[in-house]
C-alpha cells in the first residue's frame, strides 16, 4: 500500500529513503516555534481538524475554497478538513473573548489540508505555525506580530541575509482602486489580479485589469514606488527601534490571495528567490464579526508559517542539526548475571530524568556498543563485579572515549545531566 499523493511519512533519523521526511527535524522546528511564541507571551490553543464547510465558503476566498478536502459526513453534514486555521481561531475567539483580557495573543501548530496540485513547496497537508493577536488596531500590534515572525525564523538559524519580509497594505491598494473609480464590489477581484501579477502572463493581467477599468502600467508604477502609508511607516519605525528593520522591505507586489485581509499584509521569502513563500499574514479586522454572525467585533491580525518550505530552505542553507540524540545514555549488559542490577540502574537513571536505552535480550558487547553510537548516546555505562564481589560501574564518554570507574551508587549523580 502506498501513501496518498501529497501526504508525507515522517520517520525518525536516519531517514530510510530520500522522499521521506524527518520527524526529528519536525520536532526541532516545532520546539523553536513554541519557544519563540512563548517569548512573546503567546498562548497555545487548538481546534478541530474537521469543520463545517460553511466556515470557509465566502470567507477565505475562491482559491482556498477550490482546494478544500470536503465531503458529506454520515450525518448528512457538509464538512471540510481545515485548509487554514484563521476561520477556526476567529470562531473560537468570538465564542470566548469575554473570558480573556485583550489583547488576546494565541498560537497553534495545526496540520492543514488543501487539495492542491502537488509541486515543490506545496503538498496536500502541511503543518503551520499560526500566531494571531485580537483586540488591537494600533500599528504597534502589527509590528509585534512581524517581530515574532522574524524571531521565529532567527531561532532556526536564518538571518537577514537568508530571508526578507515583503510588507504591503490592502488599504494602500484599496485607495489606488478607489482613486481610479474602481467598483468597490469588485475590489477583491482586483486584488486577485495583483496577487497573481508575478506568476501570470503580462497580457492576461493587462486584460483582466482593463476589464476592471485599471491600467497595468499604473499598477506597475504604484508597485515600483511602494510609498509607505502612515501605518506602514509606524510599523517600520517600531521595527527599527528593535534593530529588526533589515528584515523588512515595503513591496506592494504583495497583496495576499485570501479574501479577509483588510490592512497591513506581508509575506516572508528567501532572499535568493528560490522557494515559495515561507510565511504569510496580515490584518483581518472584519473576520470575527463575519464568523460570529455580527455578534462580536474584534480587530485581528496574524500569520501562518508552513513547515514544508521552511524545511527545504533550512536544508539548502545547512541549518538542519547534524545529529539528533534520542538517548543520553546506554547501559550495556555485558555480563548477563548482572542484568537485574543493570535494570535497577536503568530505572534510577530514568527516574532522574535521563533518556536511557539498553539491550532487551542478551547480545554481544560490540553490538550493544554500535547501537549506543547509532542512538547518539553521550555516555555508556556497564557494570562489573570487582574481585571482592562489590558492584562497580564504568562510565564512558563517547565523544572522547574517556572512561571512569566508580561505585554503582555514584552513577546517577555522575550522569544526572
Ligand atoms: P497562506 O499564505 O495560505 O496563509 O499560508 C501560509 C504559509 O503556509 C505559506 O506561506 C506556506 O509556507 C504554507 N503553505 C500554505 N499552503 C501550503 C501547502 N499546500 N503546502 C505546503 N505549505 C503550504 C494562511 O493560511 C493564513 N490563514 C495565514 C494567517 C494567519 N493569516 C492571518 N493569520
């Protein structure tokens, strides 16, 4: 049986085949994501992987709706696997916002599903860090979310030489469209043409814009100027104060495909332009209102960062940890008459918080030693009886092969970590 196209198997290292994904690398990424969100005071939440289809139709925009993994369940409900987390978090916040002080700062690491054409950097499932902030309209909130995005990538070893955040504004584009008497009911249609400019043939874009009464040359010069709005200027000043200005560049070539964005929007890309977007986000001040059927009104903004492009970029920049250490110690059982004593030691070391492995059944010493190397253990411990019958332990540090002899009672303290 093969797995479905666009889905991944995650194996522990060392990986058995090229097309498999590393569960160790995934944990490394998730750990950095969680640590960084914690440093910014974001709290973790989660929601259901299956949602009513209606949560997405008319809210996320045509592109995502065309990619839904949806079906009718056995109770006759129209449902969909979640393609993104934003409608879910908007729904959850709308239900519970009274229980929390504002601003609400939440993060989550959901697995998301989109029935996309499989290609480099795009699969049918991915994990996505989502960080969202509710209840603040000031540009200070936009800057805080951008700083968190930057620091998340820095925590994985990426620098300003590796990535850039292209910062833009739906409001700037809204102004551009209104100045040219664009029909407000067709604004989203216009944004979608701008969103596809970099990928679409010039003639196709020119025609689509003309149908909206807009001139392609005017669009191009608006992008070339990318004159920051007062709101973007405030965001940039805030990031400068933190020393993070180099990570951001105003670029009206970005507008974002999703329908719900209302203000600042942004996307993170690798500087060399080899990969698809690493992350994307922005302000969506009307979504909570929409999802709650008009009951709750809360401004909001946030971003999503996928694990697929990120892992590809980390591999290309040599930022994947060389080795993963599943265990700290291996207890060798070379003398089977000491198995009970060895098991007692394994248990005491585990009680002390160490990750410990040992051979479940009798095996030659060199085989046990090779397994300790494969598991990346820092140390091996083996027990022996001295001529007087007392139990002693040998603790070997594998990095330099140095070995120390000690009474059994001292092992836990010596290897306590
Ligand atoms: P998005 O731009 O659709 O935004 O996705 C964010 C990131 O998720 C992308 O930049 C990409 O790295 C990753 N991603 C998306 N689709 C795929 C895929 N099929 N395969 C692999 N990676 C993918 C959103 O989803 C918004 N809901 C983000 C957001 C949160 N906005 C505000 N809060």
